[in-house]
């Protein structure tokens, strides 16, 4: 048959798939073909270019790379990136794609090195080409292949002559029939994006090395068997090889089992042994970890111990190179994961570059290796009609893909599950793929979220299940399947959240709630946060400003906007507050305050005690450390203990800041298995107790005075005759009123699963974004305080806030004034409100340069459902550093539990804000929530990118009693009930002092 880009068929003219040893691990000769290739882009697959055309006058394009990013960040000479999450950007008529189908013609010259070995085979290897390609040599078509994130090899043995230049021509189409199987949530980017090499395969080569390295936890014995094979024709034939493990003094023939006492491999202790496999013609040295993965009584085990996967979904991404990721970027990802207590990664939604798996082996990450398969665009009102996963015409193609993955990667200790793909529905090809995987590797469980019945897989997997439902699953009392046998089988499986806690923008919220469930129920094996990094591509605007672009920023007619910016890392790999929250929630030594005033310390390592860590405590108030010490406590794996401050600890009298007892588990020293990412002093977990609350503010007794203009003066506060605050601490006031709105987060803007309106829509329904104030009365009380009654509401609604502001000077502090705000909701309110507090905007031309020192939770932002990383103490920032520059601007920067804050302005003046009583619905709390910005919430809401935010000459402050949580509604549940903010009476007492 003639194979075209619209043909559903396995690759043609390629050699059988084989395993991929790490770079430099084989003695066989390899030559890289990476570099500048000649390139020309055509609008259609029928380019009209002769395969023998050398393209001497064509452009030069870097290989590996994507042609859409060739001029990034300044120009896009070969078309622009396009982003779609789910829907196909072309008509759904498989296997056909549009005629307008950009096609790249690549050319390079091959010459065998003079010292190229004689005999054997010479293979041309492509590690990854998106999406369909043909390979020709000297004008002759040799092969047609696909599987963008999988390798392809072509035998050139009889076609290459020493000392002769050969023309290599590769034709790559952007769209193909295979695009229907590669509908992953990512940029559509094309080209030869992974490395190309010329590889010598000697006779009797080690083309397939299957490593079986099991560990018996009961005896401490490792069992090793290595099966070796060479490619012969279209298949593999066993080859005799010698296997040695020098460190253990072991030797055996391939196919034989050998046993020895070993240290096992785990993500906690990634112990590897060099295993040397030798034939007469090739030697391969592999880094092998002894470990056993099993499922017993519905519990996921590694080396006989229950393991929780606290993981992330990782796309391959670089802001300038797209999916063409360098080894340095891969290492950066792995080390960042380790430093933030992530122990697992799902390779969403395709096999990663093989070097990434080498790094996971070496540094310790559990991996779900996922097949290059997603057909999400078929999920529509017609119910997956035409879906390749239920089409027999696709069976051979999909089995080929999963086979190539297992063959390439099966020797990696880090891989603990195989995944058949993602969001591709169900059907006849699920069992076909599962059977193919089990035939190659029965030692690892199989995952596929699309099979909710779990009939053909080994773990029950869901994405974005609500915590209430996860709780039921943990107990084994989730709703039953119709088939009793399938239901019983599924209830005997561990449960995995392959995606949860969507990290888009300001979020995820509710991570602690899920993690507590994972710890509570043995059946729950953990989950993978969506996702690791924002896919913002670096580009410049018309004025030369660099920014991170998302869907629509390249003029695409059809796109999914900001949904590509949903990671724990910003595009430049700056950790977001969400990653810091993740690190605190995933901490291997969890330290949590208990209702009885104690701390619960839990060792959540599965395989090690805590002897490598010190439990250091400090007693501190503000910046002052009052006492410190160590707890003499070592916990075995999985153990816990209740601790409390020393009985003889002297506590000070209440002062102007809280007194905290903070306990940290601190790494004492790193060993050889950890030194790449872990340093002495690294914090493995922290928690604290509030032992002494701040002293209450002394009641003010000063009297307001009346000015000649009929206005009022209350210490450093000036009012007009209507009661409008005109200046404070010598600065003009541009806004002061009660507020209940925020610039919506990405999570606020979406309704979330199983819900009606989004939070942002709910707030707009009561015009919370258009609040205005009406003064109802101004008077001086008998006590000398200025009492201002007002009503704050938006248009179109009867609901509002009846508010009394009471301002009173402080007799002993002429530069201080105290404010009491009483807020009483009126009318019928929706289910939530964004915030409850006051908005204050001060004249400050250099607001970004202002500094702030505060006592409260910090140092980074925190919200009601993302607060695990926040610790009470004394912290300092500039207003510029206070902001979180999310890829898509939105509400950010709140600090909770603030009892005092000192603003330092560029002119040397300052303003101190102290907290007294703060209650919501009559419930007292410590401190207020503080936000600072050099621009308004309205400007924040309008901005599409951070560089569009321009300081407006004012400092905007939010002094809130509380804010609504952030949740994961952008893709998943909204804000959980324990973090929702509902309208309730509020009382806040604040003191402002000029410095």
C-alpha cells in the first residue's frame, strides 16, 4: 500500500524497536547528526520537491528544534505555535486532515567517519519527530514513520559507502492521521525536535536488554536476571551475553538468575548498581536498581512497604525551545522536584526523552511512563464516535506505540507503572494495548484513567475527583458498578488521582485536604498535581517587551487561551507559591498543630527513619529569638509522636507581636545519594504553635477636632465634611471603603466540575466589582470619636453592606488614629464573596520601591486553602517583591494573620498598621489579611500579561478580615466548604501610626 500522512498504518521501512541505554553506556559507536540542517517550509504535504534536491540555497534550521520557534522570541518565520487543550483545530473526519498542512523539507549531508567499524549494521535514529515523516537517502524513499514522542530507526547499512557524501532528506508534516492520536493538552509544534544520530550495531549487538532486578524485603536479597537479544530482520533473537555486577562480585550468563544481599532502590534511597552486559561485540553498562512493585489487598507497595505517590504531571517544556528540552533543563526539573518533596512524576502524556528517565533513576523519582496517546477531541456530544481506541483499524498502530515505549524504557528502576495513554476513551484497543504490555513486562502494574471499570488495568484511576468522593473510595464504599464482578475487582485495587489539584494561576487550593485523605486510607496511593510548569512561550511585543505568551498571543483563530498556564513553575522555572505550598504539604516529616496545643510529628518516609534530621525548635516573637533547642526524637519509618514545648520554657508577657514555638526537621548532612539536590540545613518539614497572642491595643481616648472648612481631624487622618477620608499619614487618599471583590483568579473564572456558576460570575451577579459607597451620616460621638455611617453596594442589586467607621485619636500617640469598622450585610447574598475588609489607596509615586515589614504568616502569599507553607514570624519585602507575577495576572500576594505591618516609603516616611480585634460572624481571629499593590484591582483584572501592569502612582492596600479560598475550579473542584467565605457581620479594629 502507499502510505501517506492520512494513512492509519504502522511505520514502514523501520527496524524493530529496541531498548535505549543511557548516553555513553554502550561501547558501540554513535555519531550525532544534531546541528544546522537545510530547511524549507511548504504549505502542503505535496511539496513538489524532488527527494534528491540538496537544498543548498535553503534556510538553516537547528535540529533538534521546532520550526515554529526558529526565530523565537522575536520572529516566527515558519508559522506560529498554536494552543488547544482538547478540541481538534481541524474538522473531525479521521484519518483526514486539512489540505493546508505545513510541511517541512529537511536536508543534511551524511558521511561515515573514516574510523566507522566494519560489519554489523548502521542505523539512522530519530528520537522524536512531530508528527509524520518520510526519510529518503540519495533520492530513494526508505521509511515512513510516526509516533512523535517515540524513536524510529532505519537501516542504512547497504546504502552508505565510506568516504562518500550522502544526501539525507526528511519530509515532516504538521498534521497527519496520527494527530488524532496526539491531541495532548499542549502547543502544536512541529519538526525534528529530539536528537538524530547514526549508530553502529555490531553483529550480536545488545539491541534489547531486559533487566529483571527484584528485591525481597523479607530477606534483603536482590534477584537479577538479564535477557539479551539482537534485532534480526523485523524481530528480536536471543543472544548470549555475560552479566557482571562488579560491586557485588557477581557474574552470570544472560538468562540466568543470580542472587545477593543488596541495598534496594526507592525514590527515597535511589541506590543503583552498575550491571555490565557483554557480548563478543558490544558492552553495555546499566545503572540498575533492585526493587519490586506489587499490589496486595488493594495497597500499592514498593519493596513490601506501602508507598504514597506525591507527584506531578510533567510535560516537556522550555519557554524558547518548546518540547525540545536540553539535558540541563531535564536535570533542573528533577532537582526542583526533589527539593520540593515531590517523589513521583507522570510523563503526561507521552514517553519523555530517555535521559529524563536516567535522571529519575539516579536521583529518585517514581515514574508513570505514559504512552503517546490522547484522543480527547472525540469526546463530544456524539460520545466518542470514531475514536481510534475503539476502532480495529487503529489496533496495530496503538499496540505498536505502547510496545515501542516498553521496549525503549523497560530497564529503568524508576518506572513503577505503565500507562496506556490519557483521555482517549474506552474500547477494544484498551485490552489490546494492555495485553501487549503484559507480554513484554508483567512486573509492573498498568494504569489507564479512561477505563473506569478498571477491567483491563491494575489500578483504579480518576482525575479531579472531589475530596468527598475520594473519601468514599478510600473507605471502599464508592458507588457500585453495574457488573458485580467488575465492581469487586475494582474495589480490590488501589486508587490513584492521576490528575488533581489543578495548579492554574493562583492555586491549587485544597491540596492539604487531599493529602490528608491519602494518609488516612491505605487504599489511596496518592496522586499527581496538574501540572509541573506553565507552558508560556517567550516572545516580544511591538515595544520589545519580553513576556510569556499563551493561546491567542500568536494570532491563532482557534485556541484555548490561558489554559496552557497551569503549572507549579512559572515559564522561566521560578517556583510559584503553589510549588512552595506543595513542598509544605508533601513534606516527608510532617509537623502539624493539634487542637490540644501540641504538635504531631509524622515520619512519612516509607523506608528510612529520621536519624538524618534534627528537630530544631525556636521560641520567637517578631524578629527576636527568645530561646532555642533540639528535641531528642528519632522516628522509624511511618511512625509518629506528639510533642510539646519544654515544660520549663519561660514565656514572656504579651507584647506587640505573637510568640511562636516553631519546630523544624532539618537535614544534618547529605550523603552520596542526595548531594546533588540536598544540602545541610535543608528543611524537611515545619510546624508551629502560637503560645502568646499579641497584647490588646489600649483603648483610644482622644477627641476628633473640627477644621475651619467643616472637615474633621483625627490624629494623622483628615476628613472632609461629608466624612470622606482625604489624607492619612500626610498622604492623599484616593480610595477608602469596604470591599468585597478581587481581580478574579483563573480558578474564580471557571465553574469547576459539577457546579453551576463560577465564583467570579456569582460575584458579578451582585455587582461586587462595581461597589460604590453612600454616606448615611457623619457625627462626633460623646466619646470624641468620628462616626461615619455608610452603605456600600453595587448597581442592579438590593444587597449591600451597612457600615459604621469609627475613627478616634490616640491620646498618648498624637501620630496615631484608631479605626473600628463594623460591617453588617443586608439583603440576599450569593453563596460566596471574594473578600470582606477595607480598601485603602494612598498617593505614592514610588510605590514599587516601598518596603513592608510585617508580623504574621509568611514569607510568601497564603490563602484559606493554601496556607501550609506559611509560618508565623517577622518578614520583610518590597512592594515589588510582594507581587506574584503569574503568567496571567490575577489576585495574588495576600498575607494572612498580620498583626502589624510597617510601610517604609521612598521619601523616608512610613506608616504602621496594627491589628486589634478582628471577628467574622462573631468568631475572633488573630490578625488581618494584607495585600499591597502599585496598581488597582481593576488594572490587575484588565491586564493580559504582567508587563502590561504599570504603577499608577498609588499604593493600593487591602486590609481584610478574610478572603475566599482559591480552589481548583479551573479544572476540578471549586473552593471546599472549609475555605469558602460567606457574607457575615465583620468587626475590625486597626490602628494607623505615622512614622
